[in-house]
């Protein structure tokens, strides 16, 4: 199984709502990622989890709160978002590089298209 | 912050022609990744290049890496319509799993 699943596929939320995005993989990967992608732009790294611990936070506003409850699941909790946060949110997973010289192949989920009204 | 630049940003080419997409990056990374993204879809990993001089080929696509020049290329041979997509390169920061994506090249193959 080389699939990363994400739910929901689409989400429309108001600026005062609280919602969560979910990501799941069963490839035994211990690194999981959240990316944000605006239309016609490259993905921007938001968070990286390694062995269920947050290892990288790319200065993301606190209205985005990641959570990794176990090695297969990754959540992104959303609260008080702004319209400019509307984007495609991509989850990915990979093996953890055993050194900073190792290469890893990332597997991406289909994404959640988020619209903030 | 690591910078990754691609050119061209847009590429329109006829079926059967050859072309090369270029990816320049700003650090001493010796690994480079290529991805494909179809409109409205997620990213698909194409190539993982792990060392200077690495060359990988899959079908009509061939990727290479020159770490001294901090340059990777994605060569398209005898393009077909199915190759129409956006192609991204990505380079990792020193941590190994902190990836920075290039600006993307939107490829359209015209019959």
C-alpha cells in the first residue's frame, strides 16, 4: 500500500470556525509533512514530524496547529483562519533520512482544498 | 533559506520535440528531487537524484544532477500530450527532510 489518504477533500469554513484536516498512511513511514500550496505556486513546507515528534515548524502562524497522535496519523487543526489561508493543503510521508546525506522519496496525499470565507 | 529556481516557467512544445527544464539551487545539497503535478491533483514523485553525476531515466524523461554547478536538468525526449503537467524540482536543507520546491515549469505539449 503506497497510498496517503487525506480527508476531507474539500472544506469551506468561516473565520470563526474550528476544523481539522486528517492524513493517514500505512507504509510504515515515520516522517510526515504538511505543505500549503496556493494556485499556480509551488508547495510550501509548513511542518515536519519525525518519529511522531515535531521536528520542523516553518514559522507557521499559531492558527495552524499540527498533531501526530500515532505513526500513521497526522492532523492539522485550524482555528480563526483568514481568507488568505485558502489553499490546497497537502500531506506527505516518507522514511526518516538516516543521515542528512540520505535521500528519501515522499509520497503525497490528494490534498484538501480549503476555502476560508 | 534555500532558494530553488526553475526555468522556463512556462513551456509549450510540439509533440515529438525535445526540450530541457533547468533547476538551479542555492546550497551545497547533493540530492535533488523531481515531481509532476497534474491540474487539480497532488504531486507524484518522478526521480530521486542522490549524488553528483546521477542520471535517471523513466520513459521519455531523463533527470541529471551536477552538484558542483548546483544544477539539475529534466530532459524530455519526443514529447507526447500525456506529459503535459507542471514539473517541480525540490532540494532538501541539511536536515534531510526539509524540502524546498522550485518555482515549477508548466509544460503543455501540443499535438
